[in-house]
C-alpha cells in the first residue's frame, strides 16, 4: 500500500512520529511535506499538492495533519473525488472508511497525541468500505455513495 502523508508546521511532530512508527512495515509512506520545520508549507499548499495525487491513483490514500485537521480537510475536499475526513478518535477513523469511503484522513497535531494518532492511522488504513456493517446498511451506503458522486458530477461536471 502506497500512502501519501503531509503536514503543515502544526502537524509536523505527529507526522514525523507516524513516519517513524510505520518504518519497516508493508505500508510505504511518501512524505510530501512539510519536510523542514524551519521552512514549513501552509496547510492549503500541502492539501492542494496531495489531494490530486490521491484522485489520480498515484497514492491509494493519504494522511494530512495540521493544527486541528479541519483546514486540511476543507482544502482537500475542494477536489472532485476526494473524501477527506477530519477525525479525533479511533472509532471516527475506522468509520470514515467503513461508512463514507474516505480516502484521506485528516488529524490535528494540536488535539491528537502521538499514540492516539498512530492508532487512528492504523484504523483508517486497515478498514475497507462497508467492512463489518449489516447487509441493509451496506445496501444503503452503496446507494448513498453513488448519489454523492452524482452530486459531484452536477457541481464539477463529469
């Protein structure tokens, strides 16, 4: 699995912890910034750089980290086909994949501690769309995903 990861200055410490934690695993993380804390990239540049790379399939998923996770989520979600979720719990990280098929996890370096961030990243990366859900919910969510894509097509064009 090839995953993009990026942060602004506020998310740098958590990003570096995640990179160190996932070293020597089957998951290949590519650090797309901020790579030098003395010259940080702002959240809107990092999210704008990474979201298209998830959309075009260069990376299967991404993790974006800013102060609260919200700025990264807002900017990433401006891109058609991107479903970025700002979450603050392991349960939220799992369910944004299972229910919403999110392809970008956004976290806040000001609000998420390192171990919690690691647990959230693992939950996000190890959960598939519709995983562990009831049949009726799977049917509903499959239809909902289709409808959301129709809404996107109306907004952005096909």
